[in-house]
C-alpha cells in the first residue's frame, strides 16, 4: 500500500492500481518481443509507445485521485473553515473573544479599522492574534488522512507579505535581545532595518504581548552603561513601530516604553535623542496617549532638549511638544516645565521661528504663560516679527498671542500703540492678513481706540 500510494478503502484507487499492473505486464511482453526478433517489429514498437502513454496517463490520474479523494471522503469539518473566508484555514489564530480565524483574513479585518469580533460582534479587548496550534494540528492530520497537501508554510504569504520563515526570524531576533551584548547589537540592528523597510514587521509586534518588552529589555532601567549604538537601534525600532497605527496604543501603554523614551531624550547619541522625540510625537497622535505621555513627565526632558538647541533634534522636539500641548492639562505642564522661556529665547535668536510660534500661540490660552510672555519681553519681539516676516501663518500666530496679552495686561498697550503709530503694523495686518489674523488685529485696534476715547472723555 505504501509503495503505490493507494488510499485504503477507495475502490477507484484500487481499480487504477490493477489497471497499471496490467499495462506493465503488457509493456514487458512487447519489449521482450522487440528484443527477441532479429528484424525490427514496427507494430510492436507502436504498441509499446501506446502502452507507455497509457501508463503515464494512468499514473497522473492516480496522483490526482490521491490528492483529491471523492467528495464523500473529504467533507471539510466546519471547525476547520475560517468564518470569514469559508475556506480551509492555513494559519488559524485566536482573537481575544476566543474565536478562531485564518490569520490573513482576520488581519485584513483589523487593518480596516474594525475592533469587534466578526462572529460574535463583541468588542476586542486587544488585537493580539494567538496561534491556535491545536486546530492547526487537527487540520494537518485531516489533510494527511484525506490526501490533501497543505500549502508549504514557508511559501505561504499572508496579506501583510509575511512567510512563516519571516515569523521565525522575528521571534529568533527577539530572543537574542536577552542574550550577550554582541547578539543584542546584531539583532537590534536587524530589527531596526526590517521595521523600517517592511510595514509587515511593524505589525508583528502587535501580535505578541511580549514582543515590545523583549525589544526593550537591554534598556532596562536596572542596567547601566547601555552601548550607545544598541540604544540608538532599539529607540529607532520603537519609532518605526509607533508609525503603525494599530501599534500606537499598545506601544504607549507598555509600562516601560515612555520612561525609557524619556531616558533616551537625555542620553545617548543625538540621533537616539531625536528619534525618541519623534517616537513621542507619533505616539501622541492618539488623545489617550497625549494624556499618558504628559502625566509621565515627558514634557520636561523635551523642553530641556529644545533648550539645548541641537539642530538635528529641534524639529522632532518641537513637533512632539506641539502635539502633546493640544490637550489642556499638558499646556499647564509645559508652562510649569519652562517651555515659555525656552521657546521665546529660541524665537528671539531666530531659531525655528515659525514652528515655535505655533507652540507659543497654543500656550497663550494658559494665564501663567501669558504672564511669563509679558515679563520676558514677548510683545516687542512679536510686533517686530509681524512687521518683518513674510510668513502669513507666523503673522497670524503673533497677532493671536498679542490679542490675548492685550486683554489681560494693560501695561503692554503702550508698546502696541507706539508700534501702530510708527509703522501701522496692526492696521496693515487687519487689511492684508489671514481671516483669523484680520479678526485679531481688528480686535486689538478696537481695544486701543476705546482706550483712547476713554482717556479723552476723562
């Protein structure tokens, strides 16, 4: 039975085997006849050809019959079908509700932004996909019993473009992060490159609850003297992961991540520090992450790095501070951590003026920030920028800040009045600025005019 590959109990396979035996016997007879005669027996040669082709055809049919038994012998059990594709599962995985799906189809469902279980409609508590080894083994055994060849797992690509070999590589690299320093450095560099080039590798981190802690293990706060290149590669890999929308919540809520990013803002190569700021910026795209990052105290090291003024890190740091300060509580934290002083100093030194003015305008809704701006000489600086810059957005941010100062600190009106008398700066903006700038400029002019009228009346 093993030699012929006949499926036991299958009458078609048995009949096919018998026919093949008869054809082989006929072939032996014809060949013997050809070899035993002195003259060439053309008729015997023709029959030999026909017999060989018949045997070949029978062989192909028998292989097909072996791979695809009669339907009655291979009814696919429902538990082996993916509820989404209705097809035999090749890579069964379990979602948080306990339901099993074929990986590429449930991954496609999740990538589309769905956060419910397709079968039960329950909200998923997380999007980690756990391999269902039991179902996979049962499917493998069923296929073996029914003569069906499962796709080679190494060749089987899911919708993310990953093979089983890719997954094996991923987990082996994570294991090396707990090994000796030389292994950690090699693994960290490869993970950095893979997560940069292949979005599918970024998605893999969301499928394993331990993947991010394993990645970060060499940077554990209990360890001292982390190799600078190792730190840079790990932080950059974390940045790559945070770009993937489905990872943002998971990355930020992994307990060690934000504290280690804060450490990276203060130490390591400048690229490490810049990429740590960029990671905080991308993670802060979610409002829940803005609050979490702010409460963790990350604004202080961001402000300190901004104050340091390294040109490589400035834009990433400014972007992170701006994004975090969209929520009210983080504005107060940034002001408390010295953001107003640092930002004004940079603006007065003509460093990243446009970007930093946007942050200053956002902070101007905080009363303490306005008081600091007045004390630090913001008003003459802002009117000078309005007069000299060609950037409409910068003019708009300047006049918005001045408008708030005018309504809270009457001692600064004289500076604005003198500017208006000498250059007509506010009037020009009221005529030629953006819609918002016009409103704010007219509001200031109205305020100044009323003050003058009150003085004359008095």
